[in-house]
């Protein structure tokens, strides 16, 4: 997951589903070092922009918040 400045802020660790099976939130692990001290932050899908490159081989997720705001 990347912020608006294209800086890596974390990874999606989980997805939260509604009762009817639709994805409503993504849990992004932010902070820490080498997986130690990471903090899970649940974000609404409307807060994320999911982009693929032209051939579909790479997916990037962008958010409007900075890493500091998520920490």
C-alpha cells in the first residue's frame, strides 16, 4: 500500500466482509520494522484506490492518508 507521494506505508493483511460476502474494509499493517511492531488499521474500500498496470501483472493500492496519519 502506497500513499499519495508513492511511499510504501504497509501491506494489506486481511479483508473484512459484510454478511452478504462483499468486501467492506481492508486491514493495512503499518509501521514497525521487519514485521515487528506493526499496527493493523482498518480502512474502508472507498479510502483506497486499487490500480493495475496495463498487462495486469502488478497491482498497487494507494490511499489518501500518509504513514504518519495512519500511525
